């Protein structure tokens, strides 16, 4: 998978993710499958329990089906999933 700024337009529901950094230290290290996404949060299924994590205050590692792992700042992902398609993302690297 080629990693480009357009990665934020992908569908994250169904992907495995791990929280690498967070403003809340209790959220660091949580990993699981993304089962729902709202404007400001991701809901993860981890260990049979549903955990809700804020996007704004977290740094995520997403694992894509081709085994590519991408680190994305949750601040970039804030907004409804359907609105991210319209969002203009500047190149960060």
C-alpha cells in the first residue's frame, strides 16, 4: 500500500488499531478492531468489551489488510467520516 495524504479518506471501520499516545494515560496501549466511528470518537472492540476513544487527543497505529501499519494523528481524523472525503489535506511529510 502506498501511503499518501489521502490515507485519511479511507474507511477505518473494520481495521485493527492500537493507541500509541494519548492525553489520557489509561488509553495508551489499547488495541482492537474499530467497530464504530463518530465525529469525535472511535469505538474499539478489545477483549470482548467496547471502548470509546477520543480522536483529538490520540495517536493511532492502524493495520491495513496488506499488513501495512500507518501512524495517524487523531486530530486529522476529527469530523464525520463522510465529510473527510471533502476535506483538503495538506502534505505533512
